[in-house]
C-alpha cells in the first residue's frame, strides 16, 4: 500500500505549489533579500552612486543612542499594549462568560472593532483625545487634567498604546472567551465546594487553566505591537512629539523615506527581521506544543 | 456528624420546567442514603441543590438543624465527589487535597498531616507529587474521595462517582466506598442510576421518577414491597415481570387461560396487573400444576443461574424466568411454570400504584 500521493504527471505537483512559491518569493523573499543587500550599502543623497561598506550601517546603528532609545521605547510600547489589550479583553471575556441573556449581541459587538482598519482606529482615538475638539480631553479638562498629546510626549505615548490596544481587544476577547468556556464547570463547582470565593476560584483554577491561551496571545500581541502598529502611529502622532512615540517600525520608515538614509533604514529592517524570526521560533517551539500546566 | 432535613424541596427552572416536584427526606446521622432513578428523573438536581450548586425554588434544606438554603456551597461544610472527579488538572495530588483546607485557613503543618493521613487510608502515599493526568481512572477516583475526606465535612455527596470506571473496578470501589463511609460514619447522599450499586450501598433508598420520589425505604423493603410498578420494574435485575389479569365475577382475578384464582378485589382497581420477579417462578412437571406455560425463545446460561426468556398465552410482554443452576431447556420448548404464592405483587396499571387486593 502506497501512502504517498502520486501524480500522473511529473511536473504537476510543481505547478500546483507554484502560485504559493511565486507569491512568497516576489513579496517576501525578494524584498527581504533587497533589504539585506541594501543594508551593506551607502548611497549618496541624489542616488547617483553607491558604495559597499560592509557592516558599517549596523555599527552606526548600534552606536546611535537614539536607536537604542527607540529600541527600549518599542519594548515598553509592546508590553504595555499587550498588557492593556490582554487585561481588558480578559475582563470582558470573564463578564461575557457570565451573561445569559443577549449573549450573542454582546459578543458580536465586542468583535466589531477588529474589522476597523488600524489607521481609522488611530484617527478615532486621536479625535476623541484631540486637545481642541476631543470629547475625552474635554472631560479630562473638567477633572483638572490638561491633555495635549501634541506637546506632552507621555500623553502621546499613552494615546498610541490605547489606540493600538483597542484594536487588539476583540481578537483577544474571542480567544479568552473560548478558553474560558473550555474550563469544565465541575472544576469551578468543586472549587466552590472547597470553599473558594469567586476571586480565588478565578486566580487559582481558571487563570492557570487559561495559561496556554494567555501565552499564545502574549506572543501574538507582542508581534502585533512590534510590527503592525505603524498605521496607528502614522495616523495619529507620526512618531512625535520629539520622537516620543517613534517605535522601530516607524523609525525604519522615517529614516528611509523621510531621512533618505536607505542603508541605515535597511539595516534596521534586517534587525526587525531577526526579531520576527526569533519570535516565530518561540511561537513554534512553545505555543504549537501545548503549554503544560 | 450531621443530619440532613429536606422539607418540601422544589426546583423550577427559569424556562418553567419543573425538575423536582417536591420531596421530603430526613437523613439520620451517619446514614448512607442512595438516590436512584433513570436519567432525567431529577436525582442529580436534588443532590446539586443540597450542595448549593443549584438554587432552591421552594422548601427548606437544613443541615444539622440549620437552614442552609441561602448558604454558599463553601459555607455548607459538605464535600462532593463528581462523576468526572473534577480534579484540578494543574495541581498535584497533594495540592488537590490541600486546596479546600488552604481555603479555610488551616495551617501548613496541619495540612501536611491531614493529607498524609488520608493518603495512607486511600493508599495514595506514593502518588502525592503526581498530576491527575498521570493517574489511572481508579487512582483519580481515590484522589477525588481523598479530597472529600480530608476536609472532614459534615456531609458527603456522591454524584455517580463510579460510572466512569470499568466494571471490575466499579465493584471494587463500591465496596471501598461503603467500607470508608462506615469507618468515617459521615452522613452521605449518593446518586446513581445503577440499581445494583443502589441496593448494595444504601442504608436507605430513594427511588425517583420524573421529579418525584416514588418510594423511600431500605433496599430489602423496596425489593420485597415495591410501592409502584415503576419501582418494581426499576429495582431488581432482570426486572419484574408484569402479567395482565382478568377480572371474573365477584372481583376474582386470574391469569387469562388459567383456572387458578390468584386474588380478589372490590373492583376499584382499573386494570389489575400481576407482578412476579424472575426468581420467584419455578418449573413444574405438568401444565395442570402450572400458572403459565412459557414458550421459550431464548436462554442465557450464567453458570450459577439460567435466565429463560419466553412468551405466554394472553400476555403481550416477554417473560423472564431465573432458575438456579443449569438446565437442559431448548428454544421452542413449552415450559410449565408456577409462581411462588408468597411473592405475588398486584398493581393497578391505570395509576401504576400497588393495588389493594385480598389473596
């Protein structure tokens, strides 16, 4: 008995996988290769001459305090966004799990934000927090908080974290809710009989049992915050004020397309590529395998 | 040590479905009461109401004289063994057992000592560091028991604890549970759909049907004196045979096609039925001495007993006969069968209750 799939024609299998391969090569492998090549070149401002400089671009990058600052900022941004998005969605999921009436309406409405384009999500929050016309900044003003993210870097940072996290809450909510519903009811009941109150039940039984979901979402959220938040930032603060919201992906764009330092920008994107690869390996190694509790 | 008093307990769900129509039950200190019935009869709901996992619609529930209707499960000082064991999968056996004690603020040293004691009783000493996933079905069952025992609660509640075990282990654990309950003397409620389990474990039995208790009594009382056709058919294996009776003039009752008058009634029973257990029939030499003649259509030799299945003239249902030892009866034989006159039961098919007759 032959278990392998056999094709009548020699080239048929190659033809069938060709579309996938072609797309991957054109849109992923080739640009990535270009970035690697570009990252060892220096080009003059007018694009007339290029020079091969070995790893000078990288050396400059890691010697540049503003790059390291951005690196640090990105890490803070990613973990803040992930923590906010996960914490809030877990809270929503726990509440949705208890709802009996109108359950589907509630769930559907919580999933909607995921369909909103990142740039729109950014603008939405930008408008609400707008120091001149924003409703939230107006209300904050009433309670004595002066909000101006055009001037205040910390407030701008908080704004992009909120906007980026809001976008991700729906996604996390769906996973957390599924995870919560997979926790057997009898375990909760056993814990109740064992004298554990609602909070203790949650922290000692439900939360540990959710850990595979939580770990998976942590990786996904970090990746999202690292790489997919360009639109949110570009639509709101554009990295400002004074680079307070400039994260790595934004710096790649800024240095490359605004500052026209193509070599340095390419080197940055290669660094980002390495980070993606590491995160992917982590995900495959630990997430794909079930996290043991 | 505690008593349970269930007084007019009712359960109605939000959608209007009434799961329990009212039940009264007093459980004495140290007694093991088994609630038995087919699935959907409300037995688990009743147990869950006692546990505090379901709200009580009407009536009162008292444990040790205190009304606990509005107490949280954790405040009722009960322990429950679930059908699927409900062991915490992320905790070791030790932590599973210690969890309830920790929640009640028992000291670290005392927890260690108590868990060790219980582990010794249940032979779990070597397994304390394992996770539930690394245990066999029987071991998980014992951990679930241990988790209940270690807290030394007033009441044990068992919700079909043996139904996930294989047949051999089930018999073994059944004996173990009974022995343990006797040794600890803890008042217990035990829910099962298995009538053998019910008969062997119970001090007293509650047979439930469609949200109502059909009969409450000792196992032997229920076996020898079933209050209804439902109870008679549910308790005992193979189930009791029911035979239609004819009413002659003067209210005398007989089997169709038979001359022997079995009883007399005043005509108030709608459709009189005779109940006779398979073990209370015997074969006789000639048709003249027989109550019925069974045309045999199947035989099951069990070694110690032989079950004979067949049909009789004028009777719709199949009739089962249990004979001691082995017999050379063949399919298609006509077997004259006589009834043990001391073990006849009469019911009224119209309402299913025991009929009032003179024999």
